[in-house]
C-alpha cells in the first residue's frame, strides 16, 4: 500500500537505519573473520580448511591472511601477531561474537597493547559487511579455482599470490576507484603504534595461571606435562607464566621474586636418576651452633660431675 516491496518492508523492521560507514584513516580499525573453504585430504583423511583474514577498514588492505585447519583462539592469536609485527597495532579491532574472538588471552593482549576490542551485535551479519564482501571476492576470484587435491601450503601460496598480484592492485568501488595498496601507502599512521618490538608483543601474549604442583613434581600447562627440579615446591600452588607464541610452550614457575624453569617430563630418564633430597638445604637451614651437647650434660648429672668436661 505504501509502495514498498517485501525486501524493503523486511529491512524496515530494524530499529535503526543502516548507513554506509568507514574508519577515518588506515590503521584506525581492523576487522577479523574466518571463511570456510572446501575440505582437503591429508594422509588419506579429510581435514577442514579455515581461512583467517584481517582487513583494514579504511584502505580495505588485508593485514594478514592464512589458511589453517582450525579456528581456535590460538589460531587467531598467531595470525594477529603476524599482522602486528608487519604493520603495527590498530586503534581498534572489530570482531564477531564467535568463541574464536571471545577468549581472555585476546582481550588481555588488546588491553596491554592499547587496542580497543569491539564485537558486533549478535545475529547481525550485515554489520560485518566489509569482511563478507571480501570473502565473496576471495571465493569468486581465487578460492573457487584451487580444487580439493592440494595441501594447506599450496592453498596459502595461491592466496598470498592473489593478494599481491591482484586484490591489492585492483581498483575498489568502496574506495572510489583507488586501490587498497595505494590508500594504505599514502596514510599517515602513529609511529608508536606502527612499530611494535617483539618483546612488547611477547609481553602482551604472556599469560599467568595458578597450578598445584603434584607430589611427583609435575604439573600440566596447555595440555602438556612438565616437571620441576625443585622438590620443595611439591604440593604447593604456584604461578605458571608462558607466552602463547611458543610452540611447544616454555613455561616458568614464579614464586615470590624467583623464577624456576620447567621442562618436559622424561619418565625413562627419571627411572635412572638418583633422587635428590626434597630440600637439601633443610638440614642446615636455620640451624645455630651453640656448643650444647644434651647427651653429655645428662651423663655428667648422672655421675655427679659438674662444670666443664675434664680430660
């Protein structure tokens, strides 16, 4: 009756009007999401393909892109780290509500690096329109032609070649005919945020957890079993620190102002090692020599002798 078709009526049911928007400059806002590709065979078994991508909002440049077999928080952290090392840190990171992007490690890392972490409203895929548009282009121009009989390495080589040789060089309608590479190259970015040294990144991705040391001097970290050489910590609750970038983890135990290294358990080696005292220094720690001999004193009292012992 009002001259509206079904699509217009459906879109009009939303409480707010949608507007095309864009970050004010390159580096101000990054998007991250995962695209599902066709499964491939690895050693005779089918394995999923998950393509992780990070996109700069203002320039549409891809900050990082990699095909993996999973979409865990750890996978997101690794591709995010590659983008940070190469391009510095954005002002804000805009993500969906999936478990990949809701982990406490990612939140902590963003806080330490001064990055504002944003999540789209639930059940609102239109809010992630730029990532959806990129993945549509990726499928139509590259992913759809890769095939199934390839390795993960082959997929990544083709993805990266497509990015460098085509996507970043192609005029973009959302950029009024400019290319993502040109817009990114002309941008002025904050030098402090544009260059992050590795120590700062490792600090941002270092986590600390409370663990109880078992009676056999072992404890679990990231699903692996490690051993302590300090027997006096057996049974105690300690703080374990490790960086999420290390594979396998290289954890340390922090007790007050001291740090003790952990190493993977080797049961075969332990079977041949002589067991040290739980606390070798315990025999002498806190002991003060007074020259008093209780047994000699009792003997002198029984025999009626007093004073110093005579020869």
